C-alpha cells in the first residue's frame, strides 16, 4: 500500500471513529432521524462545493448518467439506514462500544463477497481479517464484563450489527455498480439522494425543543468532517486499493472511537481495550499487505 493510501486510511479511521462521539452528543437532542438528515445534508453541501469548484453542472450530470438507481441503493445501504441505526443505538450505548460493533463490517463484507460475487481472498488477507476480528472480540469481551453492557438494550446491539452488515454489502455493491465514477461524484450524489429520502420523516420528527449549541456543533462536525470529508476519502480508497482493503478501515474505528470517547466523554480505557486495539492494528497490517506471513516467517528466530 502506498503512503498516501495509508494516511487516508488512518485519517478515515479517525474521522469515522469520531462520528460515534458526535452521535452520542447530538442524538439525544435531535433524535435519530433528524440527526441523520443533518449529517447527510451538511455532508452533501460540503462536497457540493468541492464538485462545483471542479466541474460544470452539465459535466456533473453527464458523469452520473445511468447511475441513479445504484446510487440510490448505495445511499440507502451505506448512509440512510446504517446512519439511522447507529444514531438510534447512540441513545443507549456508549461511543466506544458502538465503534467496536461497527468493526465487524469487514467480516460481513468478506462473507458477502464470497457468497455473492464468488470472490477469492488471498490467505494473507483472510488471516488479516480473522486477526482483526479476534481483536474486536477482545475489545467486546472487555465491554461485556461491565454492568453497562449487561444492562444495555438488546435492540441497540442488534441495530449496530445490522448497520455493520449493510456496510459489508455496500462496499461490494459499490465496487460492482459504480466503478469508474470519480469518488467525489459518488459521495456527493449518494449524500444528496440520502438528504432527499430523509427530508419527509425529518419534518415529521423534528424536535419540539431547539437543540443546544453543543448538539449543533456536534451535528455540524458529524456532517462536514465525519460524513462529507470521510466519504470522499472512503470512495477514493475504494477506487485505489479495492473493497477488501478499504473496508478494513472499520478495524481502526474502534481504536479511535474508544480513544475519543475516553478523551471527551470520560469513558474508561482498560488493559483489555489496549490489547484488543493492538491486535486490531495487526489485522489491518496483515489485510493490507504491510505485514505478510512470509515476512513474519523470515523474522521468526531459528530453533
């Protein structure tokens, strides 16, 4: 993997990890649907400005011609529904735990790719996915030992899992249907479609009490940084390194999500989290070819 792609991957992990912090802060005041509308709407405005700086409107429409149906499916499965599920879960469980469940997305992506697209993973990539998932299991085991996790609503956990499955589907669907479309156009179009889809239910569920300044700032940061900029990075990675490697960003999200939660919300960081985070990073390195099984064998001491 090139240095630029690695930097993009780390930055994307930090931005998406922060999204759980922003949702945790804003969801109680906006509600799940209104918050997601704010998220996709601001993301679309941010990317729309970048699109117009580089393309005339006619060129923009020409680049998207014939792609509206797959872009709508992508908007639903990669933005509207999973964003709403995570915003709903943010009302119940903490930011770090939601980020941890999100990290199962590569497992679902690999399973869907094998069953649907008949893809074959190299054994180094497969090992990386398994190691990364093992790190997630370590992280989850630490959370499950706490009273908060035992008392949290099962529906919130199911919502996070459903969102991760949809992410796994979306990464394969995008590679199959919108390959060749500039990443900026994909992200802008999908966010714009998401904004239109969510507008009617947002009008119906807009909070009666105006959210406070902290909630508004969190919603803005969620839309511009963790949605607009993050989706631009994601689709660029999808185009440059492929779905199997791009989806491994979700293994970095728990590390950042737990860290942001501890820094800004006072959520505890335990030795189990640190161990799990280290295993997650090893899985990312293996899945992306930064560390190969052959390299590990060469560095192993002779016996």
